[in-house]
C-alpha cells in the first residue's frame, strides 16, 4: 500500500470502528461513514447489475477538517451492502487538498469517473479568486473496483475568464449524441452559475454555454446535475448565499432545480427555482439512471456551515446519506419518494385508527409510518419532541431539544392527503402527498420506542424496520491500477 493511502486508511482502526458501531445514534438503515466524516454522494451508477455509491469521505476526522477522498459502497438490492476500498485518496498536486465531488458515466462497458481535484497554493491568497486549484480529473474502471491512474481533463485556465477559482463538481451525461459536463461556478464578482462543457470522446472538452439565473441567485452553485424527465431537461444545483424569502429558502444553503431549455449549446437564463427538500439536513443530491431506467437521487443527510451541534462527533462519526429516492415528473413538479426496494425492510405491520389526543407506542423508532389525516388541520407529536402541524395552508415541522438547534421549517401546501415518514435512530425523512414535498432531518433523542399522538383522528400504518446489512471491507490493497 502506498504511503498516502496508508495515512488515509490508518484512522480506520478496529477500535475506532467499534466506537462508531457502539453509538446508539448509529443509523439502522441509512448509509453512514464506517468512521469519520461523510458528505456528498458521488459517482452514483449501476454497473453490470451492481449499484455503486461513492461519497466524500474523511475517515481520520469526524469534523471533516482533513482532506477528502472517496469512500465506496456497493449493493445489488439497497438492503445488503459491501464496503469497498477507498478511492481517489488525495495523493497528487491536482487533488492534494481533497478529491472533491464528481460523478460516474458508464460508456461502452467502462465506468468513467469525473471529480474535482482541489488544491491550495502556498502563499497569501484569498483562495476564492486566487491561490486555489479546481481541476476536472478523470479515471476509469472495467470492474468498478480498480481504477486507472488519475488524469487531468480541465484546469482553471480552461474555464471562462470571468470565473473565480471555484468551479467544481463535474456531472457528465450523454445527450444529443454528445457528452455534456456541467460544473458549478462562482464568478469573480460572486454570482452563482453553471458552466456546460461538451465532448465527443470524454477526453477533450470545450466550453459550450453558461447557465445564469434571471436575477442573481446566490454567490456559488455547488453540485449541479442535469436531469431529463419525460423529455424535459432540468438543472439541479445547490446555491449558496440565497436570502430567505417568507417560507422559502429557510435552510442555510439551498437545494433544488430550474427547468432548462433543451439546447445546451447556447447560453441561457433560468428561473424560477424549486426547492427539492425543505429539511435541516439535506444537500448535494446526485442522481443517476439505473439499468431499469429509473431516475434515482440520493442526498447528503447533512449540510455545511450550520451551527447545530452534532453529538455523534464524540463517537467518531458524522452525517449519512438519504434513502435512494425515485424522481418522477408530475405535471410541473418533480416528486421524490423512496425506491420500492426500501419496503423490503418492513418487518411487523400494525394498523391504528388513531383517536384524538391518545398516545400510541406501536414499536421501534426504526420504522416507516404511513399516515392519512382525516381532517384539514391537525397537529402530530412524534418521538420525543417533534411536532408536525398543518393549518390548511402551512405545514410546520418543529424539533425540540432533540434537534440540537434545528428549530422549525415550513412548507406552503394546498392540501395534505398523506404523510409518509421514514424514522431511523437519528433521522427522519418526511414525504408529503407521496413525494410532492420532502423534509429531511437528523435528530438525537435517545428514544427506543416510537411515541405518536395527534389532536385529530387519523389512519396510521406502522411498519417496524429491519436493519441494513453492511459487510466491512476486507482487502486493503491499493485499488489504483499500476
Ligand atoms: C458540497 C461540496 C462540493 C465539494 C465537496 C467537498 O458539499 O462543498 O462543492 O466538491 O463538498 O467535499
């Protein structure tokens, strides 16, 4: 094993892993780091039947302070997982300060991975307009486990001249008989936008167009994604620096989408922006099309730069990935809902005709709840101190002490026919109207049994859940091909 790989891998001692495993907040059916810090999902794809889920990973530090590489899980069924060797350990000039986010493209039986190499030059720089390297790097694999040496595809000098050094998170798609890459960018005068590059061979890339908002929308757009649904094209991205407007944009940084014109060879202005998930812990989602044609999106259950406290840091880990969600276009709205495989985790089922102001404890907090309100206004109390309420116009979700500073978020909704909630030891994913709206959060309440009550009668289907099965990685070989 080479030295850099060894330094990156060393913190993953059995003792550290055991500490994470013993944490009661450890998630039962969400992917989390084996030890240390996790952020964005990367390189999502299905390759020869196996799903690959890479992610931003800092095994040595649960605060994420050290350099990122890519962690890697594989699965065939989204229930049983194999932890694979870490990939893209930062080991060269182009990615010395981190192998940042990127994506996968399967072409001619080969998995191509594109990511951002991040480096900071020594010196007195602001690291926004000078002193920072954000290059597009590429590597490929014939088996999804062993990777060719990294190569640099684009350097900062190849980007439009009005951009700052912050140009990152390549997502590559086949489109109109060509390949297109979208990159998130910050201009020198701090406007967020997306840049499109084009290639016929995945190696040589030329700038094709720029996507800007109709009026300034934040200072930086991170993690862009180009998504086709029913013949329409959307740009998903995570704008930073957008001010809250009423109940919109309550999160620290945003996540959501713009509809695009289908011609990616011409500059375009886009708007309005639609939020994807209204929660406290959702960011940097990435999507892929699987071999059965489904558009699946996975998000980072976390968000940067917030001041909520994270008790799991003391147990040597932080953050998780959301459940995989199927994206579908429903008239003009993109719905998201956990993929059907997740139902295979269902264990016991209890149907309850909920009577008003009665506390029910149907089983474990590791569960799925399907709720049908029977009135147009209601308040639900869930677990130790979560409140979900609807007044006929506004949905409000509030966390008490278990939110460690998260507070309340709101969604304006015309009518709520159903609520679907996936509850894990330290997370909740809430879907309104089977995916019309979503809200994801972490919470830490030390509960074991679920408590549920409502001030109105409602129907509740409760499913206790089995846990994921995750095999730890066994071989420690260097996955870089000689
Ligand atoms: C988003 C992000 C990306 C970057 C990565 C670094 O969370 O800031 O823009 O590539 O995280 O870990």
